[in-house]
C-alpha cells in the first residue's frame, strides 16, 4: 500500500481550501512580470507563506522548462536537527490540489551514491519543501518530485548531485531559501544586496549562513554554475515589509534562474535592442531635461561595467566607460552614454542635431582577472590577442584597452607598448610592481 504524506502547513503557510488556493495562484499568474521568456532547469526561490513570497516563488518556478519531468527540491531543515541529507520515504505528497508523486528510483540512487538517508521525521512539520508543491502542481501537469532536506552538510554534495543529474534534460532543480531574517528594513536590504552580488558574481567564498537559511543549497548551485561557466540571473528581490508594511523586523526574499552561459552573452542575445535604445533615450533626456523612466528586468539591477562608444560618419565622437562594475548596470549604461555624448574631454558636447547621425556601440565588460607572470616576455605569452582586453597598473599609472583595439594593434608587443604610453609610461618600461589584468567583452553595435 502506498504511503501518502499529508500536508503539514496547509491552513497556515497557504490556504487549505483548494478553490481559495487556486484563486491566489491565478493572481500570481496575472501579476507575473514574466521578464524572461527563457526556460531554465534550476532556480532559487523563497519559501515563506504564499502571502509573503508566493508571487516571487511562482515567478521563479514558472521559469522552469515545461519539459521537465523530475524536480529536485533542496531545502533547509527548520524543525529537526540531523547530519547529512534527509529523503522522504513517502510515495506521494498531498496538497489541497491532490497528490504529487515522488521519484523512488532517483530517491534510491541518492541513498546508494550520495549517503542520503530516509528520515520522515524531518519532514513532519517542515514547510520549506511543501510550500513549493501547490505552485508546482499548477505549473506542471505531470512531474515527480525528489524532496531533499539539508541538515548539517557541506555544499559540495549538493553541487555533485546537481552535476550528476543535470545531463538529463528531464531533470530540474529548485533551491528553496529565504534571505536575511528579522533585521531592520535598511539593514536587511544591505545584507540581501551583498548576498545577491555574491550569487551573481559567483564569489561565495565568505558566504555567511545567516545571509540565507538555504545557504548550503545556494552555494552548491553557485559552485555548479562556476564549474560550468553558467550564470545566475536575478528575477527579483523583495522582503516581508512589502506585504506587512512593518519595517522593524523583515525577512528577505530573492529569486534567480540558471543561464547556460555568461551573463554578458545573455544580455547581448536577449537585450541588445533595449540597451541601444536606452543609450539613445539617455542622451536625448539631457536636451529635454526629462527624468528617464523605463521598465527593465532585474538583471539590469545587477552590478555591471560597460563602455559606450559614439561614432559620427565613421569617426569617433565620444567614448566613456567603466572598467570595473561598481554600480547597477542600468545606471552604468545611462551615465556612460551621457558622458560619452557630453563629457568626453576630447570632443565638444553633442548638439541636438547630431543625435540622429550617431552610431552607438556598447561594450559589456567581464570582471577583470589578474594575470600572473614572470617578466614581460611571460606576460606577452599569456595575453590572448583579439579576445583579451587588458588593464595595466604600476603605482599611479593605469590604462586600459578594449579587445577591439587589437584591430589597430594586432602585434602583442605593439599592443602592450602602446598601452604603456597611454598610461604615461615609456614604451620599454617594465618593473617588479607592474600589474596586468585581462577581461572579455561582448559588443553590441547599432546597425545603420
């Protein structure tokens, strides 16, 4: 006889009335921003009561590929302390919408190969997996679940499980986690922004468990993305104050999806037209003195660095940019477009009649990575022509060339010597304090 797990938090974390619950989720569907129409197989979603974070969780889960047949749900254990990973011994889980089947074959494999153990006691009053199920049932007609509760466990096991099962396109992965807990509103925003930056830059070396209750699952997915050179794209962020109005003690919520590639490639592939139009709007706004009002997806709230280049009649008319991401990408694009038009010291400020004659190009820069070398010849050996943008530093001297400069200076030695001159150094200069960094660019160019 099959074992069915009855709901533990229906009537508290979500309605135990099927009609009311369906109406609530239908409202989530109506208000779903649906910013990205790109299917994914892994998401980070919150797990508070549906009234608080249900909209955001629905938006994240709706990003999952509809061809998925098995959904792993990795969630932290809030009620029972244990070592390792806990699996469910039930055949099905029930919600007000009916029952959802557990994939027993994968469950058995996790026991055999990843030292996970059946521990039904850990699931009795746990909400962090159950809260996702009504949303999944409304979004997927025929899927099976693999609920995994995380106890005292290192993130590498989660990374290895995802890596092991990711090759099968029928498998999807949900990391269930809220962000900061019970901080004042402004403090929570700062902590959650730091968490977002760690996730988005895949730099989670100093990730503190207090930043997110599902930290182990988040770190596991981030490390998987880092290994594969994939990216985690922000869907949205909020906190409980948006619902309660109480800013004295809030819980943070964030949502991300996995993109199989680099973030700048994602931006170029899906948002080239938007980025170029944003540059044009930004420049025009300076003439009409209007505040820029434009809707944009949350990926543009992530930190980003870009150069904006303006050409008129195939001649440079302005170029200003950022080497390192130090503000929201949306702000970087707007300010660099305006500065290229009006503040490049090599040119007079742009005139209104010139706008329609401009060709706009935007270079999206990756994070610079220091090149380790032993002497100038070794540095030249390690530079990759055409692909590498290069930054050099020596004490107060610094200069940067975008990869596009290789078109004018294809020889490595000439490229480096010219960059030294730009930095105010002699062409043959070198020292023990000389540093070099590489970065890559995605180019977005207006067609004329």
